[in-house]
């Protein structure tokens, strides 16, 4: 029973790590897109399809 508990906890932790990484990637993407928009204001604003 102890091993299953630890494996469940480990999978939970890896899921949290994955979500953290996805959030970091999303904030990086937002930063890059705003940076590009500041560089090229004539570009039409991209729809938030991603």
C-alpha cells in the first residue's frame, strides 16, 4: 500500500511540474508576442487562438 501511495504522489508531482512548465511557456509566448507587437505596430493583433 505504501508503494502505491508514493507512486500516486510522484505522478501528482510530475503533473504539477508539467503544468508549471506549460504556464512558463505560455507567459514566454505572451511576452514574445507583445514584444513583436511593440516592434511592429502595423501588424494586426493576433487573435488568441492558441
